[in-house]
C-alpha cells in the first residue's frame, strides 16, 4: 500500500505545477534517451522537478529511519533525529557559514551537526557512561546551548538574518541530484545496518540492560547505530535545512499499524518517511513555495499530540 501511494505521489509531483505535463510525457522524459517532449518540458522535469522530488524522498526516508532507530536504541518514544542536538548543531554551523558570507554553508552545517553529536556523547559518557537517559538529557542540554548560539548569530547578521531564518525552516528549492544522492546513500547505509541488527534492536527496546541477558553486545551495537543514525540525520539537515517531526511522527504512525518489531518497522518507515516528506513538499510548493519545515511542523504537531493522547488512553 505504501508503494502504491508513493507511486501516485511521485507521479503527481512530476506532472503538477505551473507547466502541467502528462504522465506519459513524464515517463518518456525520465526513461527515454531521446524523448519527443518539448525542450521546456524536458528541462522542467529533469532539472527542476526530479532533483527536488528525489531530495524530498531521500530526506524523508533518512529522517524516518533515523527516528525509528533512535527510538529503539534509546528506548525513548519521544526520541527523534534531533534528540542528540543534531539540528541545533547543524543550525549553528549554517548560521556561522551564512554570517561569514554564505560560503560552504552545507559543509559548516554538517560539521556543526557532528560536533554537537560528539559533545552529547562526551557529556553522556562523563555523566553516566553513555546510558540511554543520559544521552537524551545531554542532547537536550547541547541543543539548548547551541540554540542560544543561533540566536546570537541572527542578532549579529543584520542583512543576512533572513537567509538564516529561511534555512532554519528547511526547503528543497534548488536541491541538486548530487546532494539528494548523498542523503539517500546515508539513509540506505543506516537502513541496512539496522535491518541486520533488527532482532538486537528488538531486545534493546525492552529496556536498558535486558538485552545483555539475551546475548546482545549492547554497547557496541548501540554506539554504531547512534553514530549512523546521527550521520543520516545530519546529511539532510546540512543540505536542506531543519525539517522537524518526520523522524518523530513517521515511525509512530507505522508502529500503530505494524507493531514494534523493528525489521518491518524500518522498511515501512523508509517508505512512509519518503511519502510524508514528498507529500509535504508538494503541499508547500502548491501553497506558494512555503518552506517545507513549516508544513511538517503544522501537520506533525497535532498528529504527535494525537499519538500521545492515544497512548495515554491505553490504546496499542
């Protein structure tokens, strides 16, 4: 069902817009070396719509799988790709890059995300030996400190403050195939590793320390998956800005249907995250090129509140 809906959304995204293109012409442009479409249609599909669609699919899959992995590893249903301060680190790095003239913004954002991850690891290890609770608390502390740094750079940037604000809201306009491919590779790498350790993830999600008695090398697997999940979340943040709630709401919605077993959960999260973000970006485009982060926040907030109320009421 997810594949069917995803196919419909992909077709809608490639043919809808200011220049409407028929599904047959879209397929010919994508898969034929010498399509009969007009040069304008070829340019629109291959150079504008397809890179943007690919970027939204890759980012959605990466964020959703990262959220599912972090929720399993940390045993915290409120965990998402930004629990460890990744978003704030990327935001601070990008703010520094924009403040210095807009050079290497993506590289600065990626470096900031990795630095925030390292700082959260260090604080957690010094506090309680990198336990699940200390990892979450350390991420919150790091995120608060770095968010203050972002506010400082917004105050100092004067005419560049609008660029910082727009980047913080996230957007796929101007996305390239190369950046989308890098994000997709990160998502596939994390997905493959998490699927390989699917049963170990099921054991770790039972609670801290219980996996040890089931023969799971918990610490090694946990650190590896945390690093891969953080890298997979840092890549879309560095390339496209901060896009929230996909890694939080996506896995929860899938878990309500499929249950907690991680192997089917990860596969459905991969497809479901891609579907959610591709649909959100299409809505953002239809509403006048709004930042996609605004759409995910407006839609994700109420959905997440509904999930909390449903779980509190005792429903599975």
